[in-house]
C-alpha cells in the first residue's frame, strides 16, 4: 500500500492545480486506489495534531470551541428541557437518543443501524443535535476510562476528526470511511464486561460512514466476535482475512490499533454499504454476522433490521416520555445519560418478557435465568409468578448500550426505585456544570459560597485571573 499512499499524497498536493487546469474535471475523475489507509494520507498528520489539541483542551477542562459552526450544541439534558417546553425538534432528538439506546441494548449481533448526520451551513457535522466534536468531548468528560479505554477514546476522537475532514473535502462522495471497533484484547473478560462490552459473544461494530445523496450517513453493523462464551475469538482473524482480500495487511495489530487505522474504501467495492463488509467478515468463518445461524440475503437484510426497529418504537417512545417527565429533577448531562440507561433497561426488560427475539443473556446470566422463568410462567398462565420473576430480573440486570463507564459526581445519584429522584445540589469548586453565561459545560471556580466563576476565559462570567 505504500505506493498507493504515495500516489494519493501527490493527488492531495496537486489536485487543486490539476482540476483548475482541466476544464470539466472533478475530484471523482482522478484515479485513486480503491482501498486507502487513512493514517497513510499526508493530510492525516494535520488531523492528528488538531485532535491532540482538542483532547488536551478537554482534559484541562477548557471550553471546546466549534470551528466555523453556526449552530448551538444541544446536550441530552438541553433537549429534555426544550422538549418539556414544547419544542418538537428537541422531542425528536430525545426520541432518537432513546431509540438508539434501546436497540444497542437489546441486539448485540445481527443488527444494522443507520444514522443520518446533520450539517450546518459551514459543514460542521451534528448527531442528534450535538456536534460530533462535542460528542467526543463528552466521552472524556463524563466517562471514567481505564488506561485501555482512554486509548480507545483517543482513537475514536481521531476518527471523528477524520470524518469531519473527509466530509468537508468531498472524499466521502466516492469513498466510505470504514472502522472496525472490536471488543478489547488488552483487558480480562471481567474488565471488559465492567466497561460495558458484551463479552458472551465479544460483540463488536463495523462502522461505515459515507455520503448518500445529500446526506452523510453512518451505518453500524453489530457482529459477534465468538460463537459463545466457551469458544475462541474469531473477530480479529476475520477482519484480518477480509482485509487481506482487499490488499490490506492488519496482521499482528491490536484491537485498538485496528480502531486507529480506518480505511477509505471505494463505494464500487461495497455497493450495499456495511452489509457487504459483513458478508466478507462472515466468509472467514462461514457464519452470519459472526454467529452460527442460518444465513439470510445480505442485500435485503437491512429491511429486517428496519422492521425490528419499528417493532421496538413503542418501547423507545416510553423511554423518551419517562425521561421528559423526569426533566425537572435531572441536574447534569451525566445524570441525564445515566437516567436514560436506567429507564431503557427497565422498559426493554418488560419487552423481553413477551419478545423471544430478545436474547435474555444481554441482561446478564442471573437476570437471563429470571427472564426465562418469567416467560415460562406467563406461557403457563401463571401471571403472578411471571411478574415476580421479572422483578428479580430487574434487580439483577446488568445490560449496557455502549462501552465506557459513566462518571457521576458525588452530588449525583439515581434512586433504585424512582426515575425522578435526582436533586440539585450546591455547586462545588471544580465541579462540571453548564455555565449560564456561555452555555457550555465548564469547570466551576467557586472561591467562596457566595461566588461562582466560569473557567472559560471567553465567557463574561469568567474568573478575573483568566481574562
């Protein structure tokens, strides 16, 4: 791939002059390799430097300014308040967040989701009302990552900046940005489970970002990394094998290194999007989405996934409504996410009682036993016993929708029996809060009980020492 990368460097350096000198020629007319390693592009050095500055600013608790953005970021908490006040766009954002959580929580393999990113007039990408930059910033702010997870978060932030750059440059018109996000190989099973990974099947995600019509879309295919908890992992070798077919060597890379080395794959190689890559992945082990089960036509399987999502809409709508009702008692963005997690688990557990397509094991072994017992009781007409078993499942459930530990400050908590028990506490020095002046999440500077300053030097409420 070194020769191909050098060819692409030349195109990057001279494409503007070339396009200007040949009338009627566009970027898509330039002959490029069909598969390109993003990390080998000359432009990637600049993207890496930008990402490093971005991560540094988040870690030292500075406000993250959006480059060229003409839109205001909305956190989930912001959207809840707006939705409570009747803003239908904000309500839709809450519903999309809930739907995403519900599907990722209940289907760990054999499912494909698609998200359409929004762009403002300057090309800044937004997901569910938040800029992609803010999404990655919040990963550092509100998670409590282990050293291994911190490296993954850095790789994900870098990929986010790459996507923004490729979207602006037009490279996503003809190419798809492909990322392999597998279960960690530098943690024990217990550590990975503690971080929110589904270790029974070592599920991972193959993600494809590209342009469809006028929209930038992200397709995420959830695949199993092993057949069951007693089987050896096959996910890494499957990715290595499928990429070897495309002329790319991923041999001996760790999972985090794979994550940080995404590809640009010409759309001619994957006309059906992510399922074409999943098909290559499955070919390595004669499986279907990494699982030993009967295969289905890949080109029509997306409709199966869409139908599944439609069938779960009533569940996600209930999650969204419960969140909106609890808005007045949610004191921070971190608590809003934690409450979404809690309510989503409760509502999907109810659905699992009557929906056999939901594998009970996604709630943990102990809860799965209670769910199976509840299903049997209900089938036999023993409603009271079935509900009793579901209560036991609720108490022992350990589901998750995405990896990473959510960090709640000492002043925040979730009551085990109420979704609206959060209370606002006195702001303490160093605590992350939303500043009423600049409307950003910042570190509060509290020199005494009567005074609170913002740590964003550009804010009118900034501490005098910062100006």
